[in-house]
C-alpha cells in the first residue's frame, strides 16, 4: 500500500488562538501584496496571534500606523 501524497491528506482543523482578523487587516498590517497575503492567510488562518507569530518568524514587522488627525 502506498502512502498518499501530502497534498491529498485532509488538513486538521486548528484551534484558533486570539481574535480573528480579516484578510484586508492582515494585508494592511504587514504591507503585503495581494498574492502573499492571500497565500499566508489561507494556509495559516485568520488568527491574529498565529499570523503575528508567523510574520515575526519571517522577520517582518508591522507597518507603521498613519497618524490620525
């Protein structure tokens, strides 16, 4: 019996940690392009904590917030 390729295996649902964020919020927070933001968001989910940990591991900092006024 052969093992099925990894991409055919069902993914396990992850328990979400922290507040969810939208794709638009994630994209803006890290100043990401459409493709990169969608890819990461799809693979790692909407958990703000998980996405922040991922981006820290990748060495990416949050984009500076524009001053209100």
